[in-house]
C-alpha cells in the first residue's frame, strides 16, 4: 500500500510538472531551438532584422547567392526591399541585380514597387527590356504610375515602348494630371457595376474582375456609361437575394472627390470619414478612378514631413527627399533663408538693447535675466503656435474661431505668467540674493512677455492661413525672433520705470 501511495505521489508530481491545469501537455522549448519570429517583441524583431541584413551583405560579398536568396525569402516584400536598398548602397548594384533576379518573379515585382526611386532606376538600368516589361505588366496600376513619375524621361519612354497601346494611352492620361491632385493618386482598378444588374449578375462580375481590383469591399454603380450613381458594399450584395437589383441596394448619398482636388483635401476626406477608398469623378460626374487608403497614407506622411521641416525653418525640400541623398550645398540653400532672416531680426534686437545701454550699465544684474525672458517668450509662443497649426491642419479650428482662440490664449497666458513670475521672483530674492525690486522687474516683465508670446503664437498661424501662406512657416523661427525682440524691449522699459533709471 505504501509503495502504491508513493507511486501515486510520484505520478502526481510528474503530471503537475508536465501538464497544465487543463490537462494539456506543457511544451518546453529545446535548448538550441531558434526563437519563433512571431513570438518576438518589436525590439527583438528589429535587432534580428538588422543582424540578418548584415548577414545578407556578407553573404553577397562572398558570392553566396543561394544562401542570400533563402535569407531574403524569410522576410516579406517590404523588408526585402529595405535589405535590397542596403545591398545597393553597401555592396554593389551588380550583385544587387543578381540577388533581385534570383527572387521569384511575383516577389520581385512587389519588392521593386517598394524600392526608392533612385534604386528603381539602378535596377532598371541593369535588367533586360523583357524583365522591365514583366515588372511593369505585373505591378498594380497606381504603383506603376508612381514608379513612372519618379523615373527619368528616357527610361519612361523605354518602358512605355514595352507597354500595350491601350494601357500606354491610359498611363499617359494619368501622368498628365498635376502632381498633387487626386488624379495623380487614383487607380482605375476598381469594381464597377451597372444599376440594372441583379445581385447574381453583380456577384458573377465581381468574381471575374475582383483579382485585378484594388478593393472588392466597395463597388461603384454607374448609369449608362461612366456616370457615377451610387455605391454598394460587398456585404450588402452577399446578404441580398439573387434577383434583387443593384439600384435597390446602392447608396446615392456617397462621398467623392474631383479629379483636380488637391491631395491635402483628399486626405481630409479620408481622415473625416475613415474610408478605405474614395471615388474620383471628373467635372461631369463620370467615374475615372478611386483613391485607396494606402496611397493617401503616403500623402499624409509627406504633408507631415513638409510641416515639420517648415516649422524648423527649412524650405525647398521635397517630402520624399532622403537626408543622406541631399547634397551639402542644397542643404545650405534650403536652410539659409530662415537663418538669414533670424540673423537680421537678432541684429535688430541687439540694436534695441543698445538703446538701453545706460539702464544696463547702472544695474548690470539685469543682463543676467535677459536670456531667461527671451527664452521663456520663445518657448511659450512656440507652444501656442504648434497647437494652432495642428488644429488648423486637422480642421479642429477655423479662421472664424480667431476671437475665441485669442481669448483662450490670453487666459492661459495670465495663469502661466503668474505662476512662472512668482517662481522666478522667489528664486531671484531668496536664492540669488537680489533686491525685491529686481525680482519684481523680472516678474512683471515675464507676465507681459508670456501674454504677448501666447497671443502672437495664436495669431500668426491664423494670419498666415488668411493670406494663403502655410501656417507651419509661422512656427519656431518666426515666433522666436519676434518674441526675442519684443521681450527685451518690454523688460528694459519696465526696468527703466521701476528702477527709476532715466533713458
């Protein structure tokens, strides 16, 4: 009995260690097992990707093409394109083309669409006309247009020579749209239905055309030729009876954009409604294409990049320009205008300060607190400008809200001014050991400087939009320069009054 009990106890212990509470076996990973990529956290995945990129570079340098191919195919097309970019930059274009040719054709097409424009040109220069024709034929139409827009004219002509006549005609139409309008973003690969179709006919049509379409979730209903009459969702078609007419299911209160609408306006439509795709019509309400969410996300990234650069006082950069590929002299040209502007503004500020030389010479300690006021003014003004610029860009606020904005910023500035001025007064009096009148001078100046900076930061972006200038230009450089000049004048004027120093 004792032996049986001991056996049962041993079994229970083994069971507890080998099985979970549901009676399922607990699998322990082998000591030398490779980590599951799907179980990695993002940091580990990024580290693994960097290591594999270096490994791929080394394999190619040693001529191990098959091992390189196997390594590349362990990643998706986007990651392969990133690795191919590193191969082109770090190894050689010749070996990169060999690696590119060794990829399966369907993978190579996708990888090509994700390469940068410069890398695409290098690949095209190194492959045959037949390979170029295959890539262009297999690419989605909107990706093809994006590629052709980036390539030099002689290479575009070379590609179009390999393109069937009807498609070449359509490509030329798309290439002739202005660069930043809806027409340059759209694709003709969509599902269109006639309003007289039954659900059965519509579903049969979707099955025939769906593989070549950007999306099947929304179908566009036409009347007669190309006039857009409404939209119908795939879910509505699937749920309806086969003999139901499409016209009975479609929504006629659809949202659309014009072919010449600016891409920023198109982006606003996507942000407002959360669509996966939006129809594009011409001036006669004829459906000419659709814009999909993946294309508009690129536009949003470009616009955000442009705003960030302008807020930093950088002009002339294109949103898709890469930092390392821009020449030194172009960097200088793009940054110099605002730096010259700020230099002139600071020279004016210096001249104004010089007018108070007598004040500064008699109470020299005032100089020590001048940077404090100038910096606080610049920072508080930039805070306000940043919020207003962001609000304007996402349509949270409009020009008609100018009065409410200024009133709100005024109240905010009063509170911030009182808190910061009290803090600085106590610091100047208790820690610096300066007379109370010096602390009071700095405190009063700080309140007025913050009020001015906040109102200026709230007003300048609104004024810029009113006159048709990008509000992002009214950010850090402009705000800082103006607040530096005004804050120094306010400070020294208050000092001359409170301290009783004659000008």
